[in-house]
C-alpha cells in the first residue's frame, strides 16, 4: 500500500481541488457540460498516474462505437481499474460503483464529477430503480463502465464469476456491449513498492444487440467473460512481466 499512501500525500493540492471543484460543479450544474466534467476528471487521472509511476498501454480504441450510448463491461482487479479505463477513453464516460465504495474518501467527489451511479447490493428496490435510470441514460447516449464481478479479492489477472444482472442494462437499452480487458491493474496498489509498473487496457470488439438479443443474461455474462479471459491469457503469454507482480496473489483453482 506504500504507493497508495504516497500518491495521497503528494497529491494533496489536487485532492483539495477535486473536492472544491466537485462541490462547485454540483451547485452550478447548468454551467458545466459532460465534456467539461470529463476533462477535469481526466486531469485528476493524469496526476494520479504521474504520481503513482504508472504507465498504461491502451489498445483497441478503434473498437469503441463512434455514436450512441453503450456499456463497457470490464474485469475487476483493484483501485486503479477505473483510472486506467478513463485514461484510455477519449469521450466522456462514467461508472457504476458499489454504494459502500462510493463513500470512500476521494471516490465520492470523483464520482460526483463524472455524474456516476451507485448500486446498493443490499436493497433490491434501489437496484431496480438504478438499473432503470441507467437504461434511460444509455439510451440517451451516455457511456458507462460496469464491473460485473462486483468486486475484487486479490484475484490478480484471474477472472471471477460475472454477475448476470448487470447485463440487463444492455439488453433493455438494446445497445452495444463493449468488453474491456484490463491486465496487471492490481499491481500498482498491491505492493509496498514505488517501482514503475505497466498496466494494459484493451477495448475489445463490441457485441451488437442483434448478436445477443436471443440470449439470456446468464449466457451473455458467460460469453463476455470468455472474451475477456481469452484476451487476458493471450497477453499474459506474450508479455514480459516483472516477477514481483505475482507474489501474494491468489491463483485460481
């Protein structure tokens, strides 16, 4: 966790700026477009990367739909995941986050800047309301990132089960599913080291509505997971990685 606390310490001016700017944007919402908000969010992202000594290699931008809303479904590894995805995604996007995690310091104002959404895992009624909201927003052209594993638990580059419910948003909005494969995103904040690390973000070929409309959400979840798993394994085989990356990381059975 050395890197995490180091970033917090050296980024204090930007953290203060984030809180102040997020509050100002909330109070003067009509003054800021989604592009304005996203530009500021990416400024914070750039500083986090810079202060964390992280390089993120981005692939597949050409796969991102040029128009309309869509949902990106990504594997989940740690605190850096959303930072890496936003860094590589040029057009405004936002995220669906667990209600508990959204209240963590720094995360709450960052989510407010992006006008993201939260999901209460313990309240089914609240979940249904949030999903309905997301469907409407995606139909209106917004782009969301969802982590269908629901969380991460020292899983490293091993994928966990994808929860089928998260795919209702794409099914009901009839919009493209964009699988996203992240690799070594767990590394930056898993070790007491400030060594430079490299992560990867791969935007994979979109799955259009006509390709999945006759499938159940369970089948879609398995399909998307398999596509991401294939890309992760493919990259791990050809990527030269530091030996310390895999220490203390649970290996999937």
